[in-house]
C-alpha cells in the first residue's frame, strides 16, 4: 500500500467510523480500524460486531493494499497533525503502517486485514430512500424515549414500520412512548417491520448532519440487518429480534381536559420547577385551570422538596374541559419539549392516574405519551 491524502479528509473519515470501533471486547481486532484501497479511494471501516460504519476518503493511490491498526491511536495521531498532505505506506512483510505529514512521522504495528470481521451488505431485501432532514427530525423525536436498561432488549430499540410511502418510528421505555410518522421518498413494495438499536439511530443522526442528499435504506430479507447509505458513508446494523409492545393500545383515545400552551414557556417553567424537583424524585406537578370571561386559562407548574422548599410557575393556556391535576417526571417533560420546534403544544389529560398525551399543534404526525407519577395532592 502506498498513497497520499489530506489530513483534513482522513481526520474526518476516522471521526466518522471511530465511534463504531469496539472499546471492551473479547475480539481484539474490533478495536482496530480497517484501512484499504478501494477503486481509487481510501476505505475506512470500524465495527463492534453489532454496528459497522464504512467511509470512503479521496486519496491518490499508488499501490493497493489493506491493513488494520488501533482505531483510537490512529484517530488521535491524525487529529494532532497539521492540515497538510499525509503520505501513507505499508510494509507487507512487517505489517508496519507508516504515516508522514510535514515534519511528523509515525509507524504503527498493524494486524492482517484478512482477520477483520466480514461486513454484511443487506443488498437482497427492501430498498427505499428518505430525505436526510425528515429522517433526522424523526430520529430526534423518538430516540430519547428508548430504554437504556438492557433488561428488555426490544425496548432499547426503535420500532420502524415501513409501509407504502410512510415510515412510522416508535420508542418506549415503560414510562413514556414516542410515535412519529414521516414520508419516504420512494414506495416500499411490501410492509416491513424492524427494531433498530437506538444507539445506531443516534449515531446515524450525528453522521447525517453534514449531508443533504437522500439516505438510502436497505432491509435484508431475513430482517436481521439494516443498511443506511449516505454519500460517502455506510452504516449497517444488526436488528434487535423480538416482539415490540402493541404501542397503539397505550395511546389514550379521548381526554377530559386539553391545554394548549407555548412550547418555550412550558419548557422554561418545567426546567425551573425541576431545580426543586431534584430532591423530590423528579416530580413536577401540573394544574390545568380553565379560563373565565375575565381571565385566560392557565397551566401551573410546581415542584416541592421537603428539605429545600418549593416553587410555583404559571403560563397562559387555552383550556377546554374541566380543571385537572397531574404529576410527571420533570426530565420526561423536558426531553420531549426540547425536541419540538413548533410554537405550541397541547397537553391532553384524562385523570391524575391516566397517561398524559403531548402533541405539537399544527401537525398530526407526532404523539408523545407520558405515564403519570402518583403524589399526595393537598
């Protein structure tokens, strides 16, 4: 192998793939990044056996070759170099990977590329496309609601349902549920369901920030892998096997009280209450009060701690229905309100012991359900 490329391009590529390299593993080679020449470009690949990220970097190739080297070491070294041309050579006999840039030089001991795990392709199944903006928005609105606890593996994933020209994403952790519907750029021929690890979608969201073209999605026939293809990047992931809960049954079909409030005001008041809620199990209390002829309706947001004290905030609300009270974990409210870019949001409540439903006003493709917390009301 003999080639040259720009430090800026190699550094960006290593940053893209580096997050997929394993950190704690029983297979040491997955700590490495695969570096290979590929049809006139430099290909970088890292995998933790659950997810693999491949990236292609522009390079001037003089001799073909492939090697794997420690991902973190290479990433840190390349990041420290000046923005200049990097000359790379590989000694096939000693497996020594050599980099020269300006007045800096390093030699890294590599492992044979043949020992690197094979990367699946998912070429044989459902194929569709989606706009980057739509997918990023969809991921942003559901991924935080997936479970972090591994005790129920299916809940650590995002349920994705492809049907016609629509993709429905849903995530739940037992305390909240987020459901978002978005349009596909091309029609899928048959309905398909996959549970995609939330960590993979969060990574895809990060990778897609600089891309404007459609993202190609391929789902393997046996529903074991999913591939996302961007311009110079591919992300392939194992899918989570199992049955996702019938989440549509968790969404209340009616309400006794509905309050429409300003998103930023609701978020600000909830953050303020959460300061006091920290020592009170994170509980934020909401009271919805209908308006009268003389005054607007209001939403009161309060928190209390036996040891520290309490706080009360009020914001204007357009209320239909009767006065009601409900309590939530403040973090869950902050999480959902933080991802909304609409001006107004509705909060639908049936009773203090029933789930609350949050929906942006003006769109009907996002529903967020939050389980209440039980508190003693004065």
